[in-house]
C-alpha cells in the first residue's frame, strides 16, 4: 500500500499525471512557481524522492532527467481507498458511511464502475477466491464501447457509411 503523498509530492505528481508525458524538474518548477516561491533544488529533491519511492521512473537526458509516472492517479486513489477500507474493524459500516458522504456525481461514477466490472444488476458471479501461492487471475477487460448509431434515411432504413 502506498503511503499518502505529502503536500509537495502531491503537487509534483499532479503535474506529472496531468501532463502524461516525460517531464523535467525545470518544467515542474516553472509550473509550481506560478503558485508559490520554490527553489529548483527543492523540486529536484522531491522528484528524486518520488523516484526512490517508486512513483516515477527517470531517464537521463543530457545532464538532467526526464520523469514519467509509474502508475495513474486513479490507481493511487484506489490503493488509498482500499487500504483505508481494509483497515476498518467493520468494513460494511465503513462503506455505508463512505457512500453517505458521496455526491450525486460520485454515486453516478460508482454506478458506472459497477457496470464496467459487471456488477450492475447483482447477477454477476463473484470473483473466485485466489488459491495460496498462485497469482491472482486477471480481471476481464472492460466491455467495448457500443458501436455508433447508424444513420437512417427518411424511410427509416440504415444508410450506407459515408452517405
């Protein structure tokens, strides 16, 4: 389980996640300086710490490095939620309290997530219990997006593509 990021680590990782490309200390520094006064060496140290902790990988480019996120913000958030939930002495009560705090948009996102993993109507089989010593089975991929609707002519017949 990842430890929660500190304030400055989170500010740096937010940029790395948002930009979704290899970034330099200088780029992060210049963006951070729009919000606060901060030294190059401070940002460099934070990015080095994030590398040491496994949050970013880096590749040398001349005398500098380019840093890339190892995982997504969504994966980080999910790991934090899972850790918080799994340490509860009453996981069901923790979920009830969590759901009670959710906004309408968050509840919609939860419904969408259940549909994606196949738990939208309660009929999906539960994932099999993992056997000791075996790696967990891969989750099925999310269903493919629905094909776009076909265009119809004035008589209600499907039109040929490109017409």
